[in-house]
């Protein structure tokens, strides 16, 4: 993938964040998501690529989406690029004015990403110092012990980040019983996965059952940062419990998995989820967070902060931009 494309992708997540920000604190996560989707689509369609959305988000909560299989870009003969998107990772946070919402995407060469439907995924992440130490077939407590040994840390000094969801209550208890610290955030495991990979954060590992799209996007940035990750696609009934509706949705997920060649329950290593180092990851803060500043706006002037990472060179850039909104193209402003 051409190096210059990296910068172009940062403009795509900037536009999505600016569009989502308009709906900050207005209580409607679907409108915020829809605005970010439209802005992201408009920007992607200005790029000289033959792009395909291979991972989208939205089916789990029926949100508006850039759908799987959608062709983007304005040059059919341009560079073929596979793109995994989450126009707002944290729509609830945006709607409720909570921290840590980001607009995010990962792009790679054709076939770079595992194709999977929008379903759940169990995932575990650790930083570069623990490469090869993870094994999702073993209990989480064993994984923590192995990572602690790699990091030369006391178990009691280990910090594991997860999502504060009822489905994690039991695992949080186990981790506490082991003597570790648990940071439970309401939503957003992509940011949490990045935190597990950067040496300056307090977090050593990420564990959760969250979205598969977020899992693949996280795998891209974890690989780019030299960290490690394993995952396992999970049917809705296994993640959220059996009910008539969950069982019906699980049957649909299973059928879609078959079409796409994905296998629920199968252990996925980092290299299975992201097959190349030649990827670009871009995330722009929508609301203020642990990793990135959120959008700010004073009249016509808005600012954004973006994390742009190229996997091949492992260059990590933080881009602070100032935008004069009256100069933006209509299709970004009108949403
Ligand atoms: C997961 C997680 C995301 O939403 O998709 C979660 O991966 C949805 O969980 O990071 P529930 O179905 O239990 O609400 C996020 O937290 C935000 O998109
Ligand atoms: Mg999300
Ligand atoms: Mg989303």
C-alpha cells in the first residue's frame, strides 16, 4: 500500500469525528453513528483507491453502516485496498457525552484482514514485551501469570482492562482473586487494546468479549505496535445467554460465518486476524479520552487529534488539526 495513502486515511477519521461530534450529548447514538458513517463514506469516496469495506460495524445494534462488501474510492483501477471501519467506536459515549469515543479504521492490502460478520469475539491483548505468551485456550488467570513473568512484574502490580458488562462479572472476580487490578470501562475495547500495547499506560493486558469488527481493527493496531493478541468468534447466545431471539441471531451468524469462511469458537492468532504488516491505522478522538483529545469547537473553528500508525515502518504519528468548518465540503458539513 502506497505510503501517501496513510495521510489520506487520517482525513477520513477526522471527518467522521467532526460529524459525530455534532451529535455529542444529544442522546441519540444512531444519529451520531449515521452522521459519522456518511462523512466517512464521503471522504473514502474521494480517495484514488479501489477500496472494499471488509469489516463494518452495525449489525449487532442495528446501526446505520458502511456495509461489508461496499466498494469505496473513486478509482476502479486504483490500488486495491481492504478497509475495516468503525465510524464511531463508542456511539453510546458520544450520545451521552462520556469520554473515550473515537472514529477509527484500519486499511490493508487485499486479503489483509480476516473476514467475519458483525458478531461477538472473545479477545485478549498484551504489549510487545509479551509476544508469544498468550493462549486463549487457557484460563485468563494463567495468561496473566505468563504475561507477568514476561514483564518481570508481581501479580499484584498487573493491571487488566476490560469492559464493565455483566458478562464479565465472573472473570473480573477471578482476576481480583488473583490479586490484580481491574480497570472496567463502560465501552470501547479498541482504545483499551491500544492501552495494553503502549509502555506509557498503566494497563498491561486487555480481556473482553466485545465486537468482532472492533477485534479485527484492534488486531491491526496491535500488530502495527508489535503487541500480541488472540481472539475467538462467539455466537450471540454464547456471549449473551440463550433466548429465542439470541438463538435466532446465532443461527444467522453461523450461516454468515459459513459464507465468509469464518469458524466460531476457533482460536485465532494475531496473524490469522491480520495477515500483513503493511497496514494503516487511523483513530480520531470524538470525545476526550485516555489516548486522544476529543473534538473541540468554537464557532467556525474546530480541532481534532488523530493517532495515525503505519505498520510497515511502525511510525506512530499524533496529528493535531485545526479546521475552519465553513471551508469544508458540503457533504461533510451537512450530515
Ligand atoms: C462491543 C465492544 C465495543 O460496544 O462491541 C460493545 O467491542 C457492545 O457490547 O468496543 P454490548 O453488545 O454488550 O453492548 C463497544 O464497547 C463500543 O462499540
Ligand atoms: Mg464499536
Ligand atoms: Mg460504532
